[in-house]
C-alpha cells in the first residue's frame, strides 16, 4: 500500500495523545483516522507503527473499497 501520511496534530489532555491522521493513498483516496500516537516534542514528530495503521486501513477498505488493498 502506497500512502503519504500528513499529520494534523490535535492533542488532548491525556498521557498518550490522540491525533487526527489524514492519510493520502495515491492517486485519489483519503483515509481519516483518530489514533493515539507517541509524540516527541523536541523533534515535533508523531510516531506510530506502520503495521497498526495498515491493519486499520485494511479493515476499513475491505468493506468500502477492496480494490485499494489489492482484493478483487
Ligand atoms: Zn525526538
């Protein structure tokens, strides 16, 4: 799965902040996901595991757009 991930940080007062992730899947599909992620304030980086995001994307697209994950 080829995806560019653009992150919009919406932190909440919680030890593990939740972020709204906007994932662009080429050529023309967006996937929105609210997910708890690690955050490094000194690098201003949101850190998450690719495998976790791909599993959530596959679960969503298997119902709505199976072509995008290579099924059908
Ligand atoms: Zn860092």
